[in-house]
């Protein structure tokens, strides 16, 4: 949930995509709302525990959220969870659960939480991994592959685990062959 008390992504997404979406929120601020049952598992990493709240009103006040926003967001989410279908963000049904008080709140804002960032969209290269200048000409002797290059995923919305490994393996091999032949 963001600082406006609204969900902005399915909470079960890949952590890189989650971080990318949090960075797009007002002030890069976000909160994770759990109930007592979920609070018990799994470990919550480096997310900052804020407090537990008996009501949405208490949570809204403590977090500085617009009045009624958390109540409305949780009500909509709980209806979907009860029906087993997240109509807003399509969270996998295995992770849908009606949330009941007390609520535990974690701050998952950037940089208050630990997200494993990686660069996406770096050096332009040709099919042989040769680095290219802005005008498209080759930089002699400079090769690049993987996450430091402008390959398949251009940002966190497009990235999924392993995509840089595939690009690094394929284009790294091509770059190595080209360099050896040169």
C-alpha cells in the first residue's frame, strides 16, 4: 500500500518488480499490512516493523494516510480474497487471504528496506557483445554482456529472475568468440 492508502501491485510479485513499483509511488513510500496469522511467517527480511493496530482508523492516523483510505482498500481486498480472485492486481489465489485485525504494519519504502537492485538498460551492444557509442559505432576492444547492457528487460516491470543470466550467457559466449577471432 502506498502513502495514499492504496494498493499498487500484487504483493506476491518478484522482489525486483516490487522495488521498481515502490520507487514509482509518491515519495517512494510503501507499507505492507499483515494480520496476526501472516505475521508468523515467513521472515520479513529487513523491512521495518512499525507497529500493530486494532483498527484501520488507528493505522491511518499513525501512518498519516488519508482518512478512510486503508479501510476502503482492505474492504475491497478482503472481498476479493474471500472470493479467491484479486480483481485489481491478480495476486495468485494461493496467497489471497482475508486480513483481520490486529494488523501488523511494516514500512517497505525505499531506502528503508533492503531490495536487491540491479542495473537494467546499460551499454548498447551489437549481437557480438561489442559496446556501441551513441552514434552506433563500435568502441574497439570493449565487450559487454548481461545486466550491464541494454538487453531484453529495460526496467523492473519487464524483469524476471534469471533474465540477465540468459543474456549474459548467450551474449557473453558470442562476445568471447568474437574477441578470440579478432
